[in-house]
């Protein structure tokens, strides 16, 4: 939701911070790595049962992910490699934190409730995959939704707060978390399904060496063809000059031949006088 509706406002807010970090010689890859390391620390804090400190640790875990894009834009170093590294780090960060939650549930609760974080992890990975696959197919409808990464971090903090107030509220909060991310995944699937229900676009024909051929003749050309242009005065002069060019060239060659023969006859006459 933040990415879909308020992305421009978020960019305006993070741009000054990104510029300041660039002046401090902080790179986007460094921020991404810091966020990944802090995710591991947060997972250890959650696994040890310190949910209040886990809420605090969410800030140094999520802020690098918020500012790494601003730093890349401000420094002009935005690249495919950086985007790939950021995406992989986000998925690994989710796995670490939810793994810490599962460890906490194993040690504090009994039964199969420890599998709940793995269900949340599976659905969050599905949300990210839906967007990546839709963008690969040229469909932009998979963006946005109720529970994107920023909203998931906020709701996860709410779950930690609920668990720190009373331990019995932590598992119901996780069920709410799972329901919201599942609704986001279902919404993305429906939007992409509605956009992608048209006919399959035929692949463009390719030449023998693999490059695509030029596009077929458009409908207006098939209907009427190219209309002849009205000849202007400049075009008429050019056409007349081009038609007269061979005759002018032949006349210049005859004049050259005549001058050369005159020079030869003069030289012969001079040698006979001596």
C-alpha cells in the first residue's frame, strides 16, 4: 500500500537522507548488507523470547531497506546487480525473522503452532514471486496491495507488542498476520488474472541469426500504400540537375582531352624549331 499509493511522498522524504548518506560515503550495498545482518540479530532476539527488544530491533532492520534505494538514486549507482542483491536480501531477511519466531514458539508453546511462521513465510514469498513474474510478463497489475514489505514490518511489530503484553496474544496476532498476507496474495492473483485473460500475443518472427525481423506492414500502408509526394520547386531543380549530370560530365571530359592534345602539339612544334 505504501509502495503503490504513497511512493512519491516516501521518495521525497527519503531523498535528503539518501543525499546525506552519499556525502558520508555510504553505499546502497552497504545498507542492504547492514539490514541483512540486523535481521539475523533480530531473529536471535526473538528466539530468546525478548519480544520488547525485538520491536526495537525492527527499526535498524527495516530502515536500511528504506534508504538503500534513495542512496542508489542519489549517487547514480542504481544497477541491476544492486536491485538483485536487495531482493535476495529481503527474502533472506524474512526467512531469518520468521525462523526466529518459529524457534520461540517451539520453546514456549506446544503442538504444531510452530509451523505458523512457515505458513506466513510461504505466503510472503508468494507475494514477491507474483510481482516478479507479472513484471517479467509485462503486467504491472501485481504492484500494491494491503500488506507489502513495509506494512508487514509494521504489523510484525504489532505482533511483538501483543506478545510482550501477554504471551497468549502472540499466536492470535500471528493468525491475523497470516490472514492479511494471504488476502494480499489473493488480491494480486485476481488482478493479474483479470489483466492477463486476453489472447496470447504471437511471437515475432526471427531471422536465421536470431534477431527479430522488422514489424509487419501497418494497416494504413496495406489499405492505401505510400502516397506520392507533391513535387516542389527544389525537388524539380534537383531532378533536373541529376538528369543533366551525365551530359555535363561528358562535356568536361571532352574539354580535358582537347586541352591535352593541344599541349602535346605545342611541345612537338617547339622541339622541331630547335
